[in-house]
């Protein structure tokens, strides 16, 4: 398994992680990517820190999976929330043996 922190929006990884805040906000490039893939509607308006949503992508050349990860509230996060996200990603990977690489920004 290869884990990289390359530019998520141009990643060639099989799965990418997109962080967002408890009130649904994210970087504009992540928002634009999700809109381009017709997946922006899956970003919840409210969420709890550490929660994740697994999306299957059908319209992209490289990645076939996206994990939306709720990483911050008022620019604050914590170890327990990041740990919850990493454990959730681990469970997803366990059920998708065809994954060989993950693109993930720095979390926390």
C-alpha cells in the first residue's frame, strides 16, 4: 500500500481523502472536484468531528474511491478525531483489496 500526500485533486491514487469541517466547508479546489464528479451533494451540511463518508467514483481516470473526512471545527481538531478517521479508512481498505494507493492530505 502506497500512501502519498500529493495534490489530492490531481492524484493518481486509487482512493483520495478530502477533509471538510463540521459545517460542510472545504477548500474550494476540493469543492470544485466534487462538483465536477457530481458528488458534492453528498457533503453533509452538519457533521461530527471524526466522521467519514465513503463515495464510489465512476467518472474519474484514476481514483475510484473518495473518503470525505470531517477533520475540524472552528479550525480545531484533535488526536482522537484523526485516529477515528484513520481507523475508518482502514476498514474501507480492508474491504477493497484492489486498492494499492491512497492520496491523503495532512490530517490534524
